[in-house]
C-alpha cells in the first residue's frame, strides 16, 4: 500500500536514509552522492510531511519506501532542454525516492514510480520530471525502462552544498 505519510512514519523514513548511506559506505563509488547528516535527513522528511507531499510504501506494517512528490522544479531545470512543454502548474516532480535496501530488487521502485504517475494524473498534471545523480546507475537504467526520456544533464548546487551533475528525465502523463 502506498499512502500519505504521517508523523509516526518519520523515524522509519530517516532509518531508510541511514541504511542507504550505510550501503553507500560499502561501495567503491557512490550511487547517490548524499552526505550523512546533511541530506537527506529526518528534517528532509519532516519538511515534506509538513508540506503534505510525502508518501510512503508500506507492506506488512513495514515502511519500505518514501518519496517527496510535488511541483517544485529546481532552478537548474531551466537549463534542461525539456521536450514536453508544460506550464509550471502542469508539472509533477519526483524528489528523494528511496527504497529500503533490504527491499530492493523486488519491483518496489517501479511500484513507487507508478504511484507517482497516477498521483500526478489525479492532480491534473501532464508531465512528470525528475533528476538523479549521474553516478546512480540503477536509477539511470530504470527510468528509461519505465518510459522516461533522458532530457539532459546539468551541474546542480543541490541544497547549497552538493556540487554534482544530475541527469534529468521526463515523461508525459
């Protein structure tokens, strides 16, 4: 089941962030380029919860995923040659989609993306956009398989401290 998050979910979401960062520590390269204690954090989830844009995937009482789903396009999106023209109010953006590492490889990311698309349609959006770190090989392989078009990449100063190249994708809803 995928549902709007509630305050009781925050610690589980923050734990997923930490589990991902723990996994990152074991790899020779980072898929996320995230920084422990800076992004994402409990406050990242709390801010999305307070905005009413945080959703969780739950199965058998366990939170297996979270996503911040809203219309906020980072300023760097202006440098991307989007193919699907849309007014800002017609765009839905996937932010900080996370899957608990112990649940990965079971189609949970696809399930969350399908939910995001349906929620976007429900809200009357016509285009879905997202960005992911250029080194995030699993995400960069998954999104095209789900019908997303690679729109371009740009240097982002994400959260004011993560200087990185992000690949941007789009899909008509």
